[in-house]
C-alpha cells in the first residue's frame, strides 16, 4: 500500500515517489533483489536493511555489544551524508555504546530529541521457534529479540534522519537522535542516558523527547487506540528474609523459616494498595470506557467520580483485569523465592524478592512500611534493594497531542489517542527529571492481547513496521516545522 507523501512542494504520489527515489539513489544502493521482489520502496528497503543490521547485532545488556551497534548506526549516518561533527559515538565502558546524531535546523525553536535504546533482554535459542538473533519474516511478522523493544524505534529514527538529510529538509528546530545502552537494567551503572546527561547534556538538550512506551492497540485486527505515555510507575524491589536456627528435619518445629515467609507472602497476595489516579490515568479511563462492555465502562466511570463504588474496583470486576489494576494503584508482587540448604535439614534462611511498581507521587517510605504491616510477622525483615527514580508526569502538551491526534486519525481512523501511564519503566524518567518532558509514542501497531516484549518469540507485524516508520517520519516533521 502506497501512502502519499509531500516532499519539497510535490504532492502527487507519482512525483513524490520519483523525488524520494532520486534522493536516495545518490547515496545508497536503492534496493536489493529481495527488496525489489517484495515490492519495497527505496525508503522501505533502507529501513529494513538498518533494522536487520541492528537486530542481528547481539546487544543483550550483560553479554552483548552496544558499542558495535552505536558504531554501525554512525556508519549508516555518515553514508547518508552526515558529517563527523554531527555524529558522536561514545563508549563509556568496554562493549557499551551510545550514539548521538543531529540534523541541524534553523534554530528558531529548541530541538526535539528522539530516544531509543540499543540493548535487549536475554533470549535462549532453545525456548524460541526461530533464532532470536536473526531477523525472520514469517506469517506476516518479523521475529527477533528486540524486534519491538526497542530496535524498531532505533531503526526508524536512523532511517528517517537519513531521509530528512537526503531531502534537504530544514526544520525550525534541530532533530536529535540518541541511541543509548543499558535501558533494560534501568541504567543501573550510569553508562547510558545518565552518562549522556552528565557528560554531554549539550548534545541532547531538547524542548521535549519522543521515546518508547506507547503504541497503537489492535483489537481483532482493528486499531482502537494510539497511546501516548506521559508518566510511568516507579520500580523498586525489596528482599524479604526469615532466619532461623534450623535443625534436623527428623525433628520438625512449627517455627519454620519457610512457613513464616510463605504465610507472609499469602497475606501480601491478598492485599491491594488504595486507589490513586492522576491526570494521565483519569484520561486513560475516560477514553477507554467507550471500548468496553456496559459493566466495565460503568466501573471505569465510577472510579473517576468523587465517590467511587468499592465494588467497581474489586478483583471480581475492574481490578480483575491486570492491566487496569496496574493503572489504579501501586502494586507489589513476589517474583523470586529461595530457601533451605539441604533436603534433610530445617531451613535456616528463607528469602523472597518482591518488585513494587509505585504510583507517581506516592511516598516510597510508605510503601516499605505498608509491606511490613501486611506481612505482619516480626521474623520477616524487609530490605530495600535499589534506589527509586522518581519523576513527575509530562504535561499533556497541546502542540504534541494535537499533532498526534491529527496524524493518528489519518493513519488509524477511529482509534482514540490515549494518554497512558506505563506500569513498566523506561529511561524517560531520567529525562523528565532533567527537565526534558518525555512522551512514549512509537506508532507501532500490535494486538493488545499478544504482547511478547521480553518474552518467547518476540515479534511485530511486518505491515506495522513500515507503517510505523512512515508515521514517525511525518509526526517528527509536523513537530519540527520548516521545509526543504
């Protein structure tokens, strides 16, 4: 399917096609025989080639090489006509890499930052139906680790930056692409976005940023929502320990470390944090209600009222949906468990790890106090394992939301633009804390009931890859102004 694009004053699909083809041919081999056979345009072929290269570079956070990926994308940009002065590939540690590239505009407005991460979570070949580190096209999908999280956005941003350069596009603001490492471990070692903010803030300073975190939701193949992530929960983990003198298993005692821990975890499993909404989650439920059945829609509306019906928020109604429950409140869940040292010995230590996702603005210290109260056992000690990254939600900026509304209706008619709060975590928190409002918005469409990021056989729709890349191309242009 060909979508009309306006380039340099040309408005017809035929003339736009010719203009774009000529621009790309000047620097690139236009299309491989495979691309031509598949009917890809030169722009789509370039996007595919960059995507494939990124996917097939192993960038698993702990064992891969994001420095190699950063250098590979730098080489792509140089081939696309960018000077060394506007490309910066950094390696703050062995095998760790960040890339910052800039398309210079008139400077009439402050830059826009396009952020994506290069690292991915591990994937075991024996668990997958295909090789996770080879891009496989099958049944209308691209399969690979990182195919959606987050190499689609990285490839789209690099491709589009080259496209703007080839067109001679002169925006009102500089367009900055930053590809960073270690997002999947929340930049724990300070080698990714934190390193860039600390050492090269001038290179990435912007009025606002686009990042991962919000996509296009398909239900039964139909687009129903286009999400814009404006805030995210705070991720914080705790270790629960019970210590005991132990003894021989032939003489058991009721004072058993495993039993103490297990009973405390059961109490935690039955506990719910209180309702807490913010601007983003209120808008989320207001707009989501129209797609739900009568009862669920009514429950969403009562949650938004001054006096919510407790039954509506119960775990047999609205909160029974884990996605909706995560938008309603702070959550804490046991994720790891270990105990004992021998099969014929009473346990001397039983431990669990609990991961909490805390609502923005909720005091962190109160969460630990609540855990201790719910566990209700003095023998269970609660230890905080990491430091929280606290950030306030980004405002629903009129220009940004208006541009998204307008373009979204063109690409996905009938889909509602939906502000969301991510239950997960991204590096957007660091940018928000640095004074750069950040919006998670990918333009990537996928089934709302088939989310495979971080899981087995991660995949995205082939159609959505090319459609999303074109959407981001046009959205960034709308937000940047100017002309060729």
